C-alpha cells in the first residue's frame, strides 16, 4: 500500500512567479507530504443509501455497485475533518467519479457529495458538494494526450462567496480515485488496456475501465484545505484561483505518481518545455523573419514539428503489447536468449541510459523494449525514422516510446532546433533513450559506419546540463533467420527499396506467423561512460555547463571516437549461432556444398578457434555439437541433404539462401580476423617466414580495424596472430620447419584435408584484400593528381562489379561503395594518399610497395585480372589549336 498523505492542511506560500494555466506540476508550490501508510478498509458489498440522496443516484448505484469494490484510504477519513462544511475536490469531472465518491463517503460516514453544501446561498450553484479541476473531453479508445486543463468555475464561485460572506468557512477535501492501478503480470489483456493512467479519458473508456477493473478501485482522502485561509491572503481573485488550482494539481500529481508511477508521456510534459527553450524561441524568431510571417505562425509550425516528433508513452499500451509480443515470439522464434543483463543492471543505477544496439531488423527495437519491460526495466524512448509513422502502427509505436525523426534536417533549421531541444530535454529529464548509430538496417550483416549526428545531440545535451552521468549501453542482437530476408535479397540484387506501408505490413503478418525464424540472442556489451570518453578526448573541459551555441574544437573528435567505440563494443558482444558457423564453412566452397564429414570438421575448427582465442568475455558461442548444428540447419530449411553411396553431401538450399548466408557469415567475420589473415597468406604460398607474416598483418591491420571495428592496437593484433599460429600448428594446419629468425611456417602440399580447412578459414577475408587491391590498382593505373576521392570510389565499384560478373559471384558487399570509401579514407589518414589544391589524390612510391606486398596474398592470375578490369577515368579531349 502506498504512503498516506500528511494530515496537515495544504500550505499557501506567496509565489511571486507569473502563473500559467498550463504550468507543469513540478513548478507548483509544495503540496501534501506523504506520511506512514494506514491500512485501507475494503468495501465489498453495497452500502445502504440515505433517503436524501437523489433518486437518480440511488438507481445508478444499483447498476454500478456490483462492479465496484473500494479500498478507502485512510481507514478512518473522518478523523481528517472538523465541524466545518465539507466540499470535495476531484481531479476531473465524471458521473462515475461522483458515484464512487458518494459510495466511499457513505462507507466512511462522511457527508454525501451529491447533496448541496449546508450553507446559505449554495455558493457552488450546482446543488452538489463537490467540484473538479478538469473536465474530461477525450472520447477515443486509446486517447491522445494533451487535453487542455481549465480552472474550475465552481472553485472561483466558492472563493468569491467567501469574500462576500466573512462568516463562511468551507474546507476543501481532495479525493483521488483510481479505477485499476498499474496491473500485475497476471492481469488480463483488456484489464491492462483500461487500467488507470495519466491521460483524461472519455465516458466509454471509463465505463470499460469500471467493468474490467472496478473491483480494484482506490479512493484516497487527503487532509483538507481551508478556503478561508486562501482568501485571507488578499490576492487578486484570478490569482487566488490560479494559485489554489496549482496547489491542488500538484497534490493530485504527487498522489497519482505514488499510486501508478511517474507520467512518462513526453508529449504531455516535454512539448511545452521544448517550445519554451531559448534555442527554439530564437529559431522561431528566425523562421518568422525568413518567411516574413507573424511569430505566431512560426510558433505553430514549431509546435507541429514537436508534436510530430514526440513520443506518447503509455504503460497500458506497453503492457498490452507485451502480452501480444509474448505470443508472437513464442510462435515465430525457437527462443530469445539474453546474456550479461546482470552486468548492465549493476552499472546502470545513477546514470542516464542510452541503448545503442546493432540494427539488422525491424524486430530489434521491439525485442529490446520487450525484454527490458519483462525484466522490470522501464523501456526506453526510441529514435525511429519517420517512415515508420504509419497509420495505426505509428500511434502504437509512439505510445510504446518511439519518437520520430525525418531522414534529413538539412535546409530546415527550425525542425533541427526543435528536435535537438527535444533530445536535450530527454537527456536532462533522465529518460532512457535508444537509437541506432548505424542510421539504418544493415543489408550485408556487417556493422555500418556509425553516423555521429544523434550522438552529437546527446553529448551536447549532457554538456549543456551535466547533472546526471550518461552511460551508453551497446547491445548485439543476433538472428538465425531474418524476417526481412526476402526484401534484403531484392535490394542487394539492385531493386529499389520498397517504401513501408500499412497494407504491406498487414499482408505479411500471416506469412510471418507461419514461419520459423530460429533463435534470437540479445547480448549486452561493455557499457561506455561518457565522462570517461570526455576525460580522454576533452581533458580541457572543466565539467561546467557549456552554452547551447558553444561548439568546442574537441567535440567532433569526441563524437567520432565515441561512435567508433560503440560499434567496437557491439562487435565485442557478438553471438555465434549455428547458422553463422554453417555460413562460414559452406560459403568457402565454389558450389556451397561439403561432404558431411568435412562440414563437421570445419565447424569443429571454428569452435576450437573461438574457445582457444576468446575475442572478449562478452562473446557467446552456441553450445551445440557440429552434428546438432547441421540438424538445426536442416530443420529451418537452410541446408538440404543429398544422399550418396560414398557419403552424404550437404549444400545450401538455393542461390538466394546462399546470398543470405553471406549476411550471417558477416555477422561474425570479425571474430576470425587473425585466423583468416594467416590462412589467406597460405592460399598462394606454401612457405612463409613467421616474422614476415606478422609484419604484413600489422601493416594491413589499420584497414581491417576500420572496416570490422576491431578492438586491438597493431601490437595487440600481432600478438593475436602469434597465438593463432600456435593453435594452427597444434591442429596440424601448419608446421614450423626451423627456428631461425622466428621460424618458417609451412602448410601441407597437395589437396589434403588440412589444406582444405585452411583455405575455408581464409575465404571469408579474401575478398576484403581483393577490394583493397582494386583501389590501389585503379589509383596507380590513373596516376597521381588524376582522381578525386568520389571518382575513385565510383571506379572501384565499377571494377568490383565487373569482376563479379566475369568470374565467380562475390558476396553482396564486395562492390559496396561504402567499404571502398572507408578504405580510401584510411589511406588519407595514414598519409598514403593526400589531396592536391584541386582535391585530386596524390601518392608516392609507397603505394607501389603496397602493390608488391599484395603478391603475398593474391595469386598472379587474380592480380592480372584486377589490373585488366581496373578502369581509367574519362579524360577531356584536348582543345584543338585555333587555325591561322
């Protein structure tokens, strides 16, 4: 039972601030303070009615009473009152509230609220001894927040009557009524939907609430307020009404918060705060000047933007969604596993939490919010693209905590100011937030390069009001089968991305519910303290608030470092599931097929590498045996078995499945970087000096690190190569034939099983080195000072596409322009290329040395093919000399 209010009257201190009808409750003067709880009285049978109660009320009681059981607090509310006339105050009007109040008063031996005040003149002019602060105007099944509150005319009349009649002295008794407080996990779906919340609701919804939850109704009486004391302050009449209303609203707010929890409706609490912030006011003024319009018109535009953006969190909707999603997950998934949540719970207290998960499916935010809610953690407010703000679906997502952002803020400074301020208010208010630093869903299975815009907003919001430390929580979400697999295939084959629509969603539901999507794993990575990042990258910041328009020179570097660290920590919490291991093995063969014994051996090798060379303490690996992994692949229709007298062969079901398997391979590609590098070096070499293998690995590591978000320094990567070599020697994949200068490593000759397994391990990284060589070949072929960065990207993409068309099909990301862009950017960072005054790329002999080193990894025929397909930029035709 929640704490009872103090029995002292509500105070009325002088408040010099200007008052507004819509001022947030937090700004109101202090109201009733809670005191120790008292046991409630439970009324489970109808109470006899006084003959003076109106006939209509007695008739309605006969209808309503069987559906209502009351918990009255305190146990004896009459002890709060004295002999003065009583007028009850409700938070909002409603016939049901009046009937419940009347029943509670008769049960407690208090005067009926449905009879006139026992004073001459009927100061309320309504023949009732109660009034309310707000009128219920909503009527929808799931109401929108934001209904306007107005001061009570009855309260104003009562105050005026006290001014007119000095002998009049009425005590106001605040009464809070809750029909169905926050439900427990055993509550029915509809009971949850119609439980008490912070929104004013319509008559129909209130009726359903009573029918479903009326037997769990709380009526809380509070200590009375003296109207005479309020009048005695001798403030102007309108100011007295406003002040008394604010005190009562503050009181009701505190009681409601203690019973059903805090109001999480950001629309209700944050939109006004956003529009009142100075940066937004300035943006509104600038917009009015640009449009040559009135400030009111610009304000309306800003208000529309804020309303379009803001979430409208609703606990009943979230709880209802949890019921629905429980059935969905059980139907379409073989299980949802969560790891390291306890570590997150240990680190989270006292922090503003920002969840930064990987983004591979629309299921990501539903899964994460559901899991947090089911484990007793408040779901976060989720940064979502405006494309998801579909009819009905958008409303439900918004009530689940989603706030929407347009794809681009460019050219709209007012929208940018409103959105930035909304983010700042979320951070300052302690709301947990979730967003995807990749910007969109990955279509290749790799983490996409992070976008710093929303991270910058978060960091700047903290710097503006560094009150509560911010903790970024990376989350890895791994799937065995993607719900969007078919649409990803279409996009990877060149078809344009289909726009989301409500009809497309509805059409897909039956098919989804009939499918088996395997298991999902959610791993919580190592959290990132923003204060630690600032200490490393902004040591000159003294911890004091920075003005909104202050952009220190270290901010950009801090945001970039934070974005990279987030992706690195996500990768360091990867899960290796059966489909990942099958994809690593089968995609290494030209026909995506293996004999069953070979496939078992390859899976065993991958699991050995993961066990002997742990990537991090947060990486999880499937415990199943290779035989069970193969059986699982057959169960979910990823593999098919071809019987043969010499031994069964297992291959991928079809080419579309093979393309999707490359997606799952790429999820865990980073875990095998050192092993793949070593294996690649022995694709075209039988012997190689150990020291040279390590030195070349260190030289290439910055490019691999940038592409795969690896956590080590170059020296640490060299040490990892050393340990991996030892594992390869123990597995008889390599042997060391002498100890001079670190030794020479050698693989077996011919086509032995060991050579086959070594080639399979190296295949996953081979195409990365081919892309690097394509970029270098195109640069060298065109010469220094010829190509700009964008031109080089385009030519590299064309060369990769042509190579894939002429020879064996490559993975979808082979000609991904983003990967070429990252490689070129890293070349510039390492000063291997640099722009001239015309933004054309220059380079020197070091690039030729890189091309020579490629001989170690790439075969002669492949190098020759790449050089042959590498295009030259179109050169302008020389202008003919003028004729004499």
